[in-house]
């Protein structure tokens, strides 16, 4: 087990080092895109399957509630959370349309879709991207080494140089946290927050 732990950390560190060297400027542009979207009062929609669905929910929560500091809530939605919408869309239109249906219903020009897919081949993610384009939304992707064709569908896309799902998702979460941090830095402090902290 010890050898397995060391190998996992070594793999993760190697992928992280490559991403820092190759994609730091890209991640900074991604962070600016998220920040500018919420600063203009537009909504960031997150979407993914499986572990990426969990990351979509995680990142949306960081914006709506808070990442580090107390401030106004920022407009973000994880399209992975409404079981009634997901099951109705899947039942009536097929699994490929479960996210596209929500994008078509809720997305507006100037909103941002953040699409997470480790493989780059998830049909429901590709359909969501197409729906976002039809609505005049920007698209930001995060994928793995197999997702280069998916990356070309996005305005900005982080392609993690790994085919191991766990390693890819680890980097996606770190990049997502940096995007949340950038958005939070531009957000005004929530009225009365300082007073409440002093009373506490």
C-alpha cells in the first residue's frame, strides 16, 4: 500500500508540474473569464458526469456561498442537481439531452458554461456545449489528454496531460478553485458582514 500511495502522489505531482509549466497563463485567462462573467451579473453554469458532476456542484457552491471571504453571493448553477429535470429529460429526450435541455431553458447570451469531461467524449456534455453556443454563451472546458477534439469546441479549455481519471480530476478541481478565487476577489463584501463578525 505504501508503494501505491507514493506512486499516486508522484503521478499527481508530475502532472501538476507539467500543467504549471505549460498552462499557467491559460488558467489565468480562465479565471479572468469566470470573474468577468459574474462581475457583469451573468451566470456560470457547471456541468459534468460522475466525479465531474460532484466537482460541478462543488465549484458552484464556492461561488454561490463563498470560497474564502464573506461577500455577496455570485450567480452559479450546477446543472447536475435537479433529479426531476434530469430524469424527465432523460426519459423524454434521452440521456444525451439531460443537460442541453437545462442550458436551453436557463442560459442567456453572456452566460458561461463550464463543462468538465475527463474523456472529452461524453455525449451529454457535447450536447450541452452545442446548446450553449445556440444561446450565445461562452464555453470553458476542462478535460484530459483524450479530449483534444472537445477542447476545440471551447473558447478556453484546460487539457490535463493524463489519461488517468483521478489525476485529471485533481487538476480540474485545483483550476476550478483558482477560478473561484478570482471571481471572489472582484465581488463586493456583503453588507453588514464586518459588524456580524465583530459581534461574534
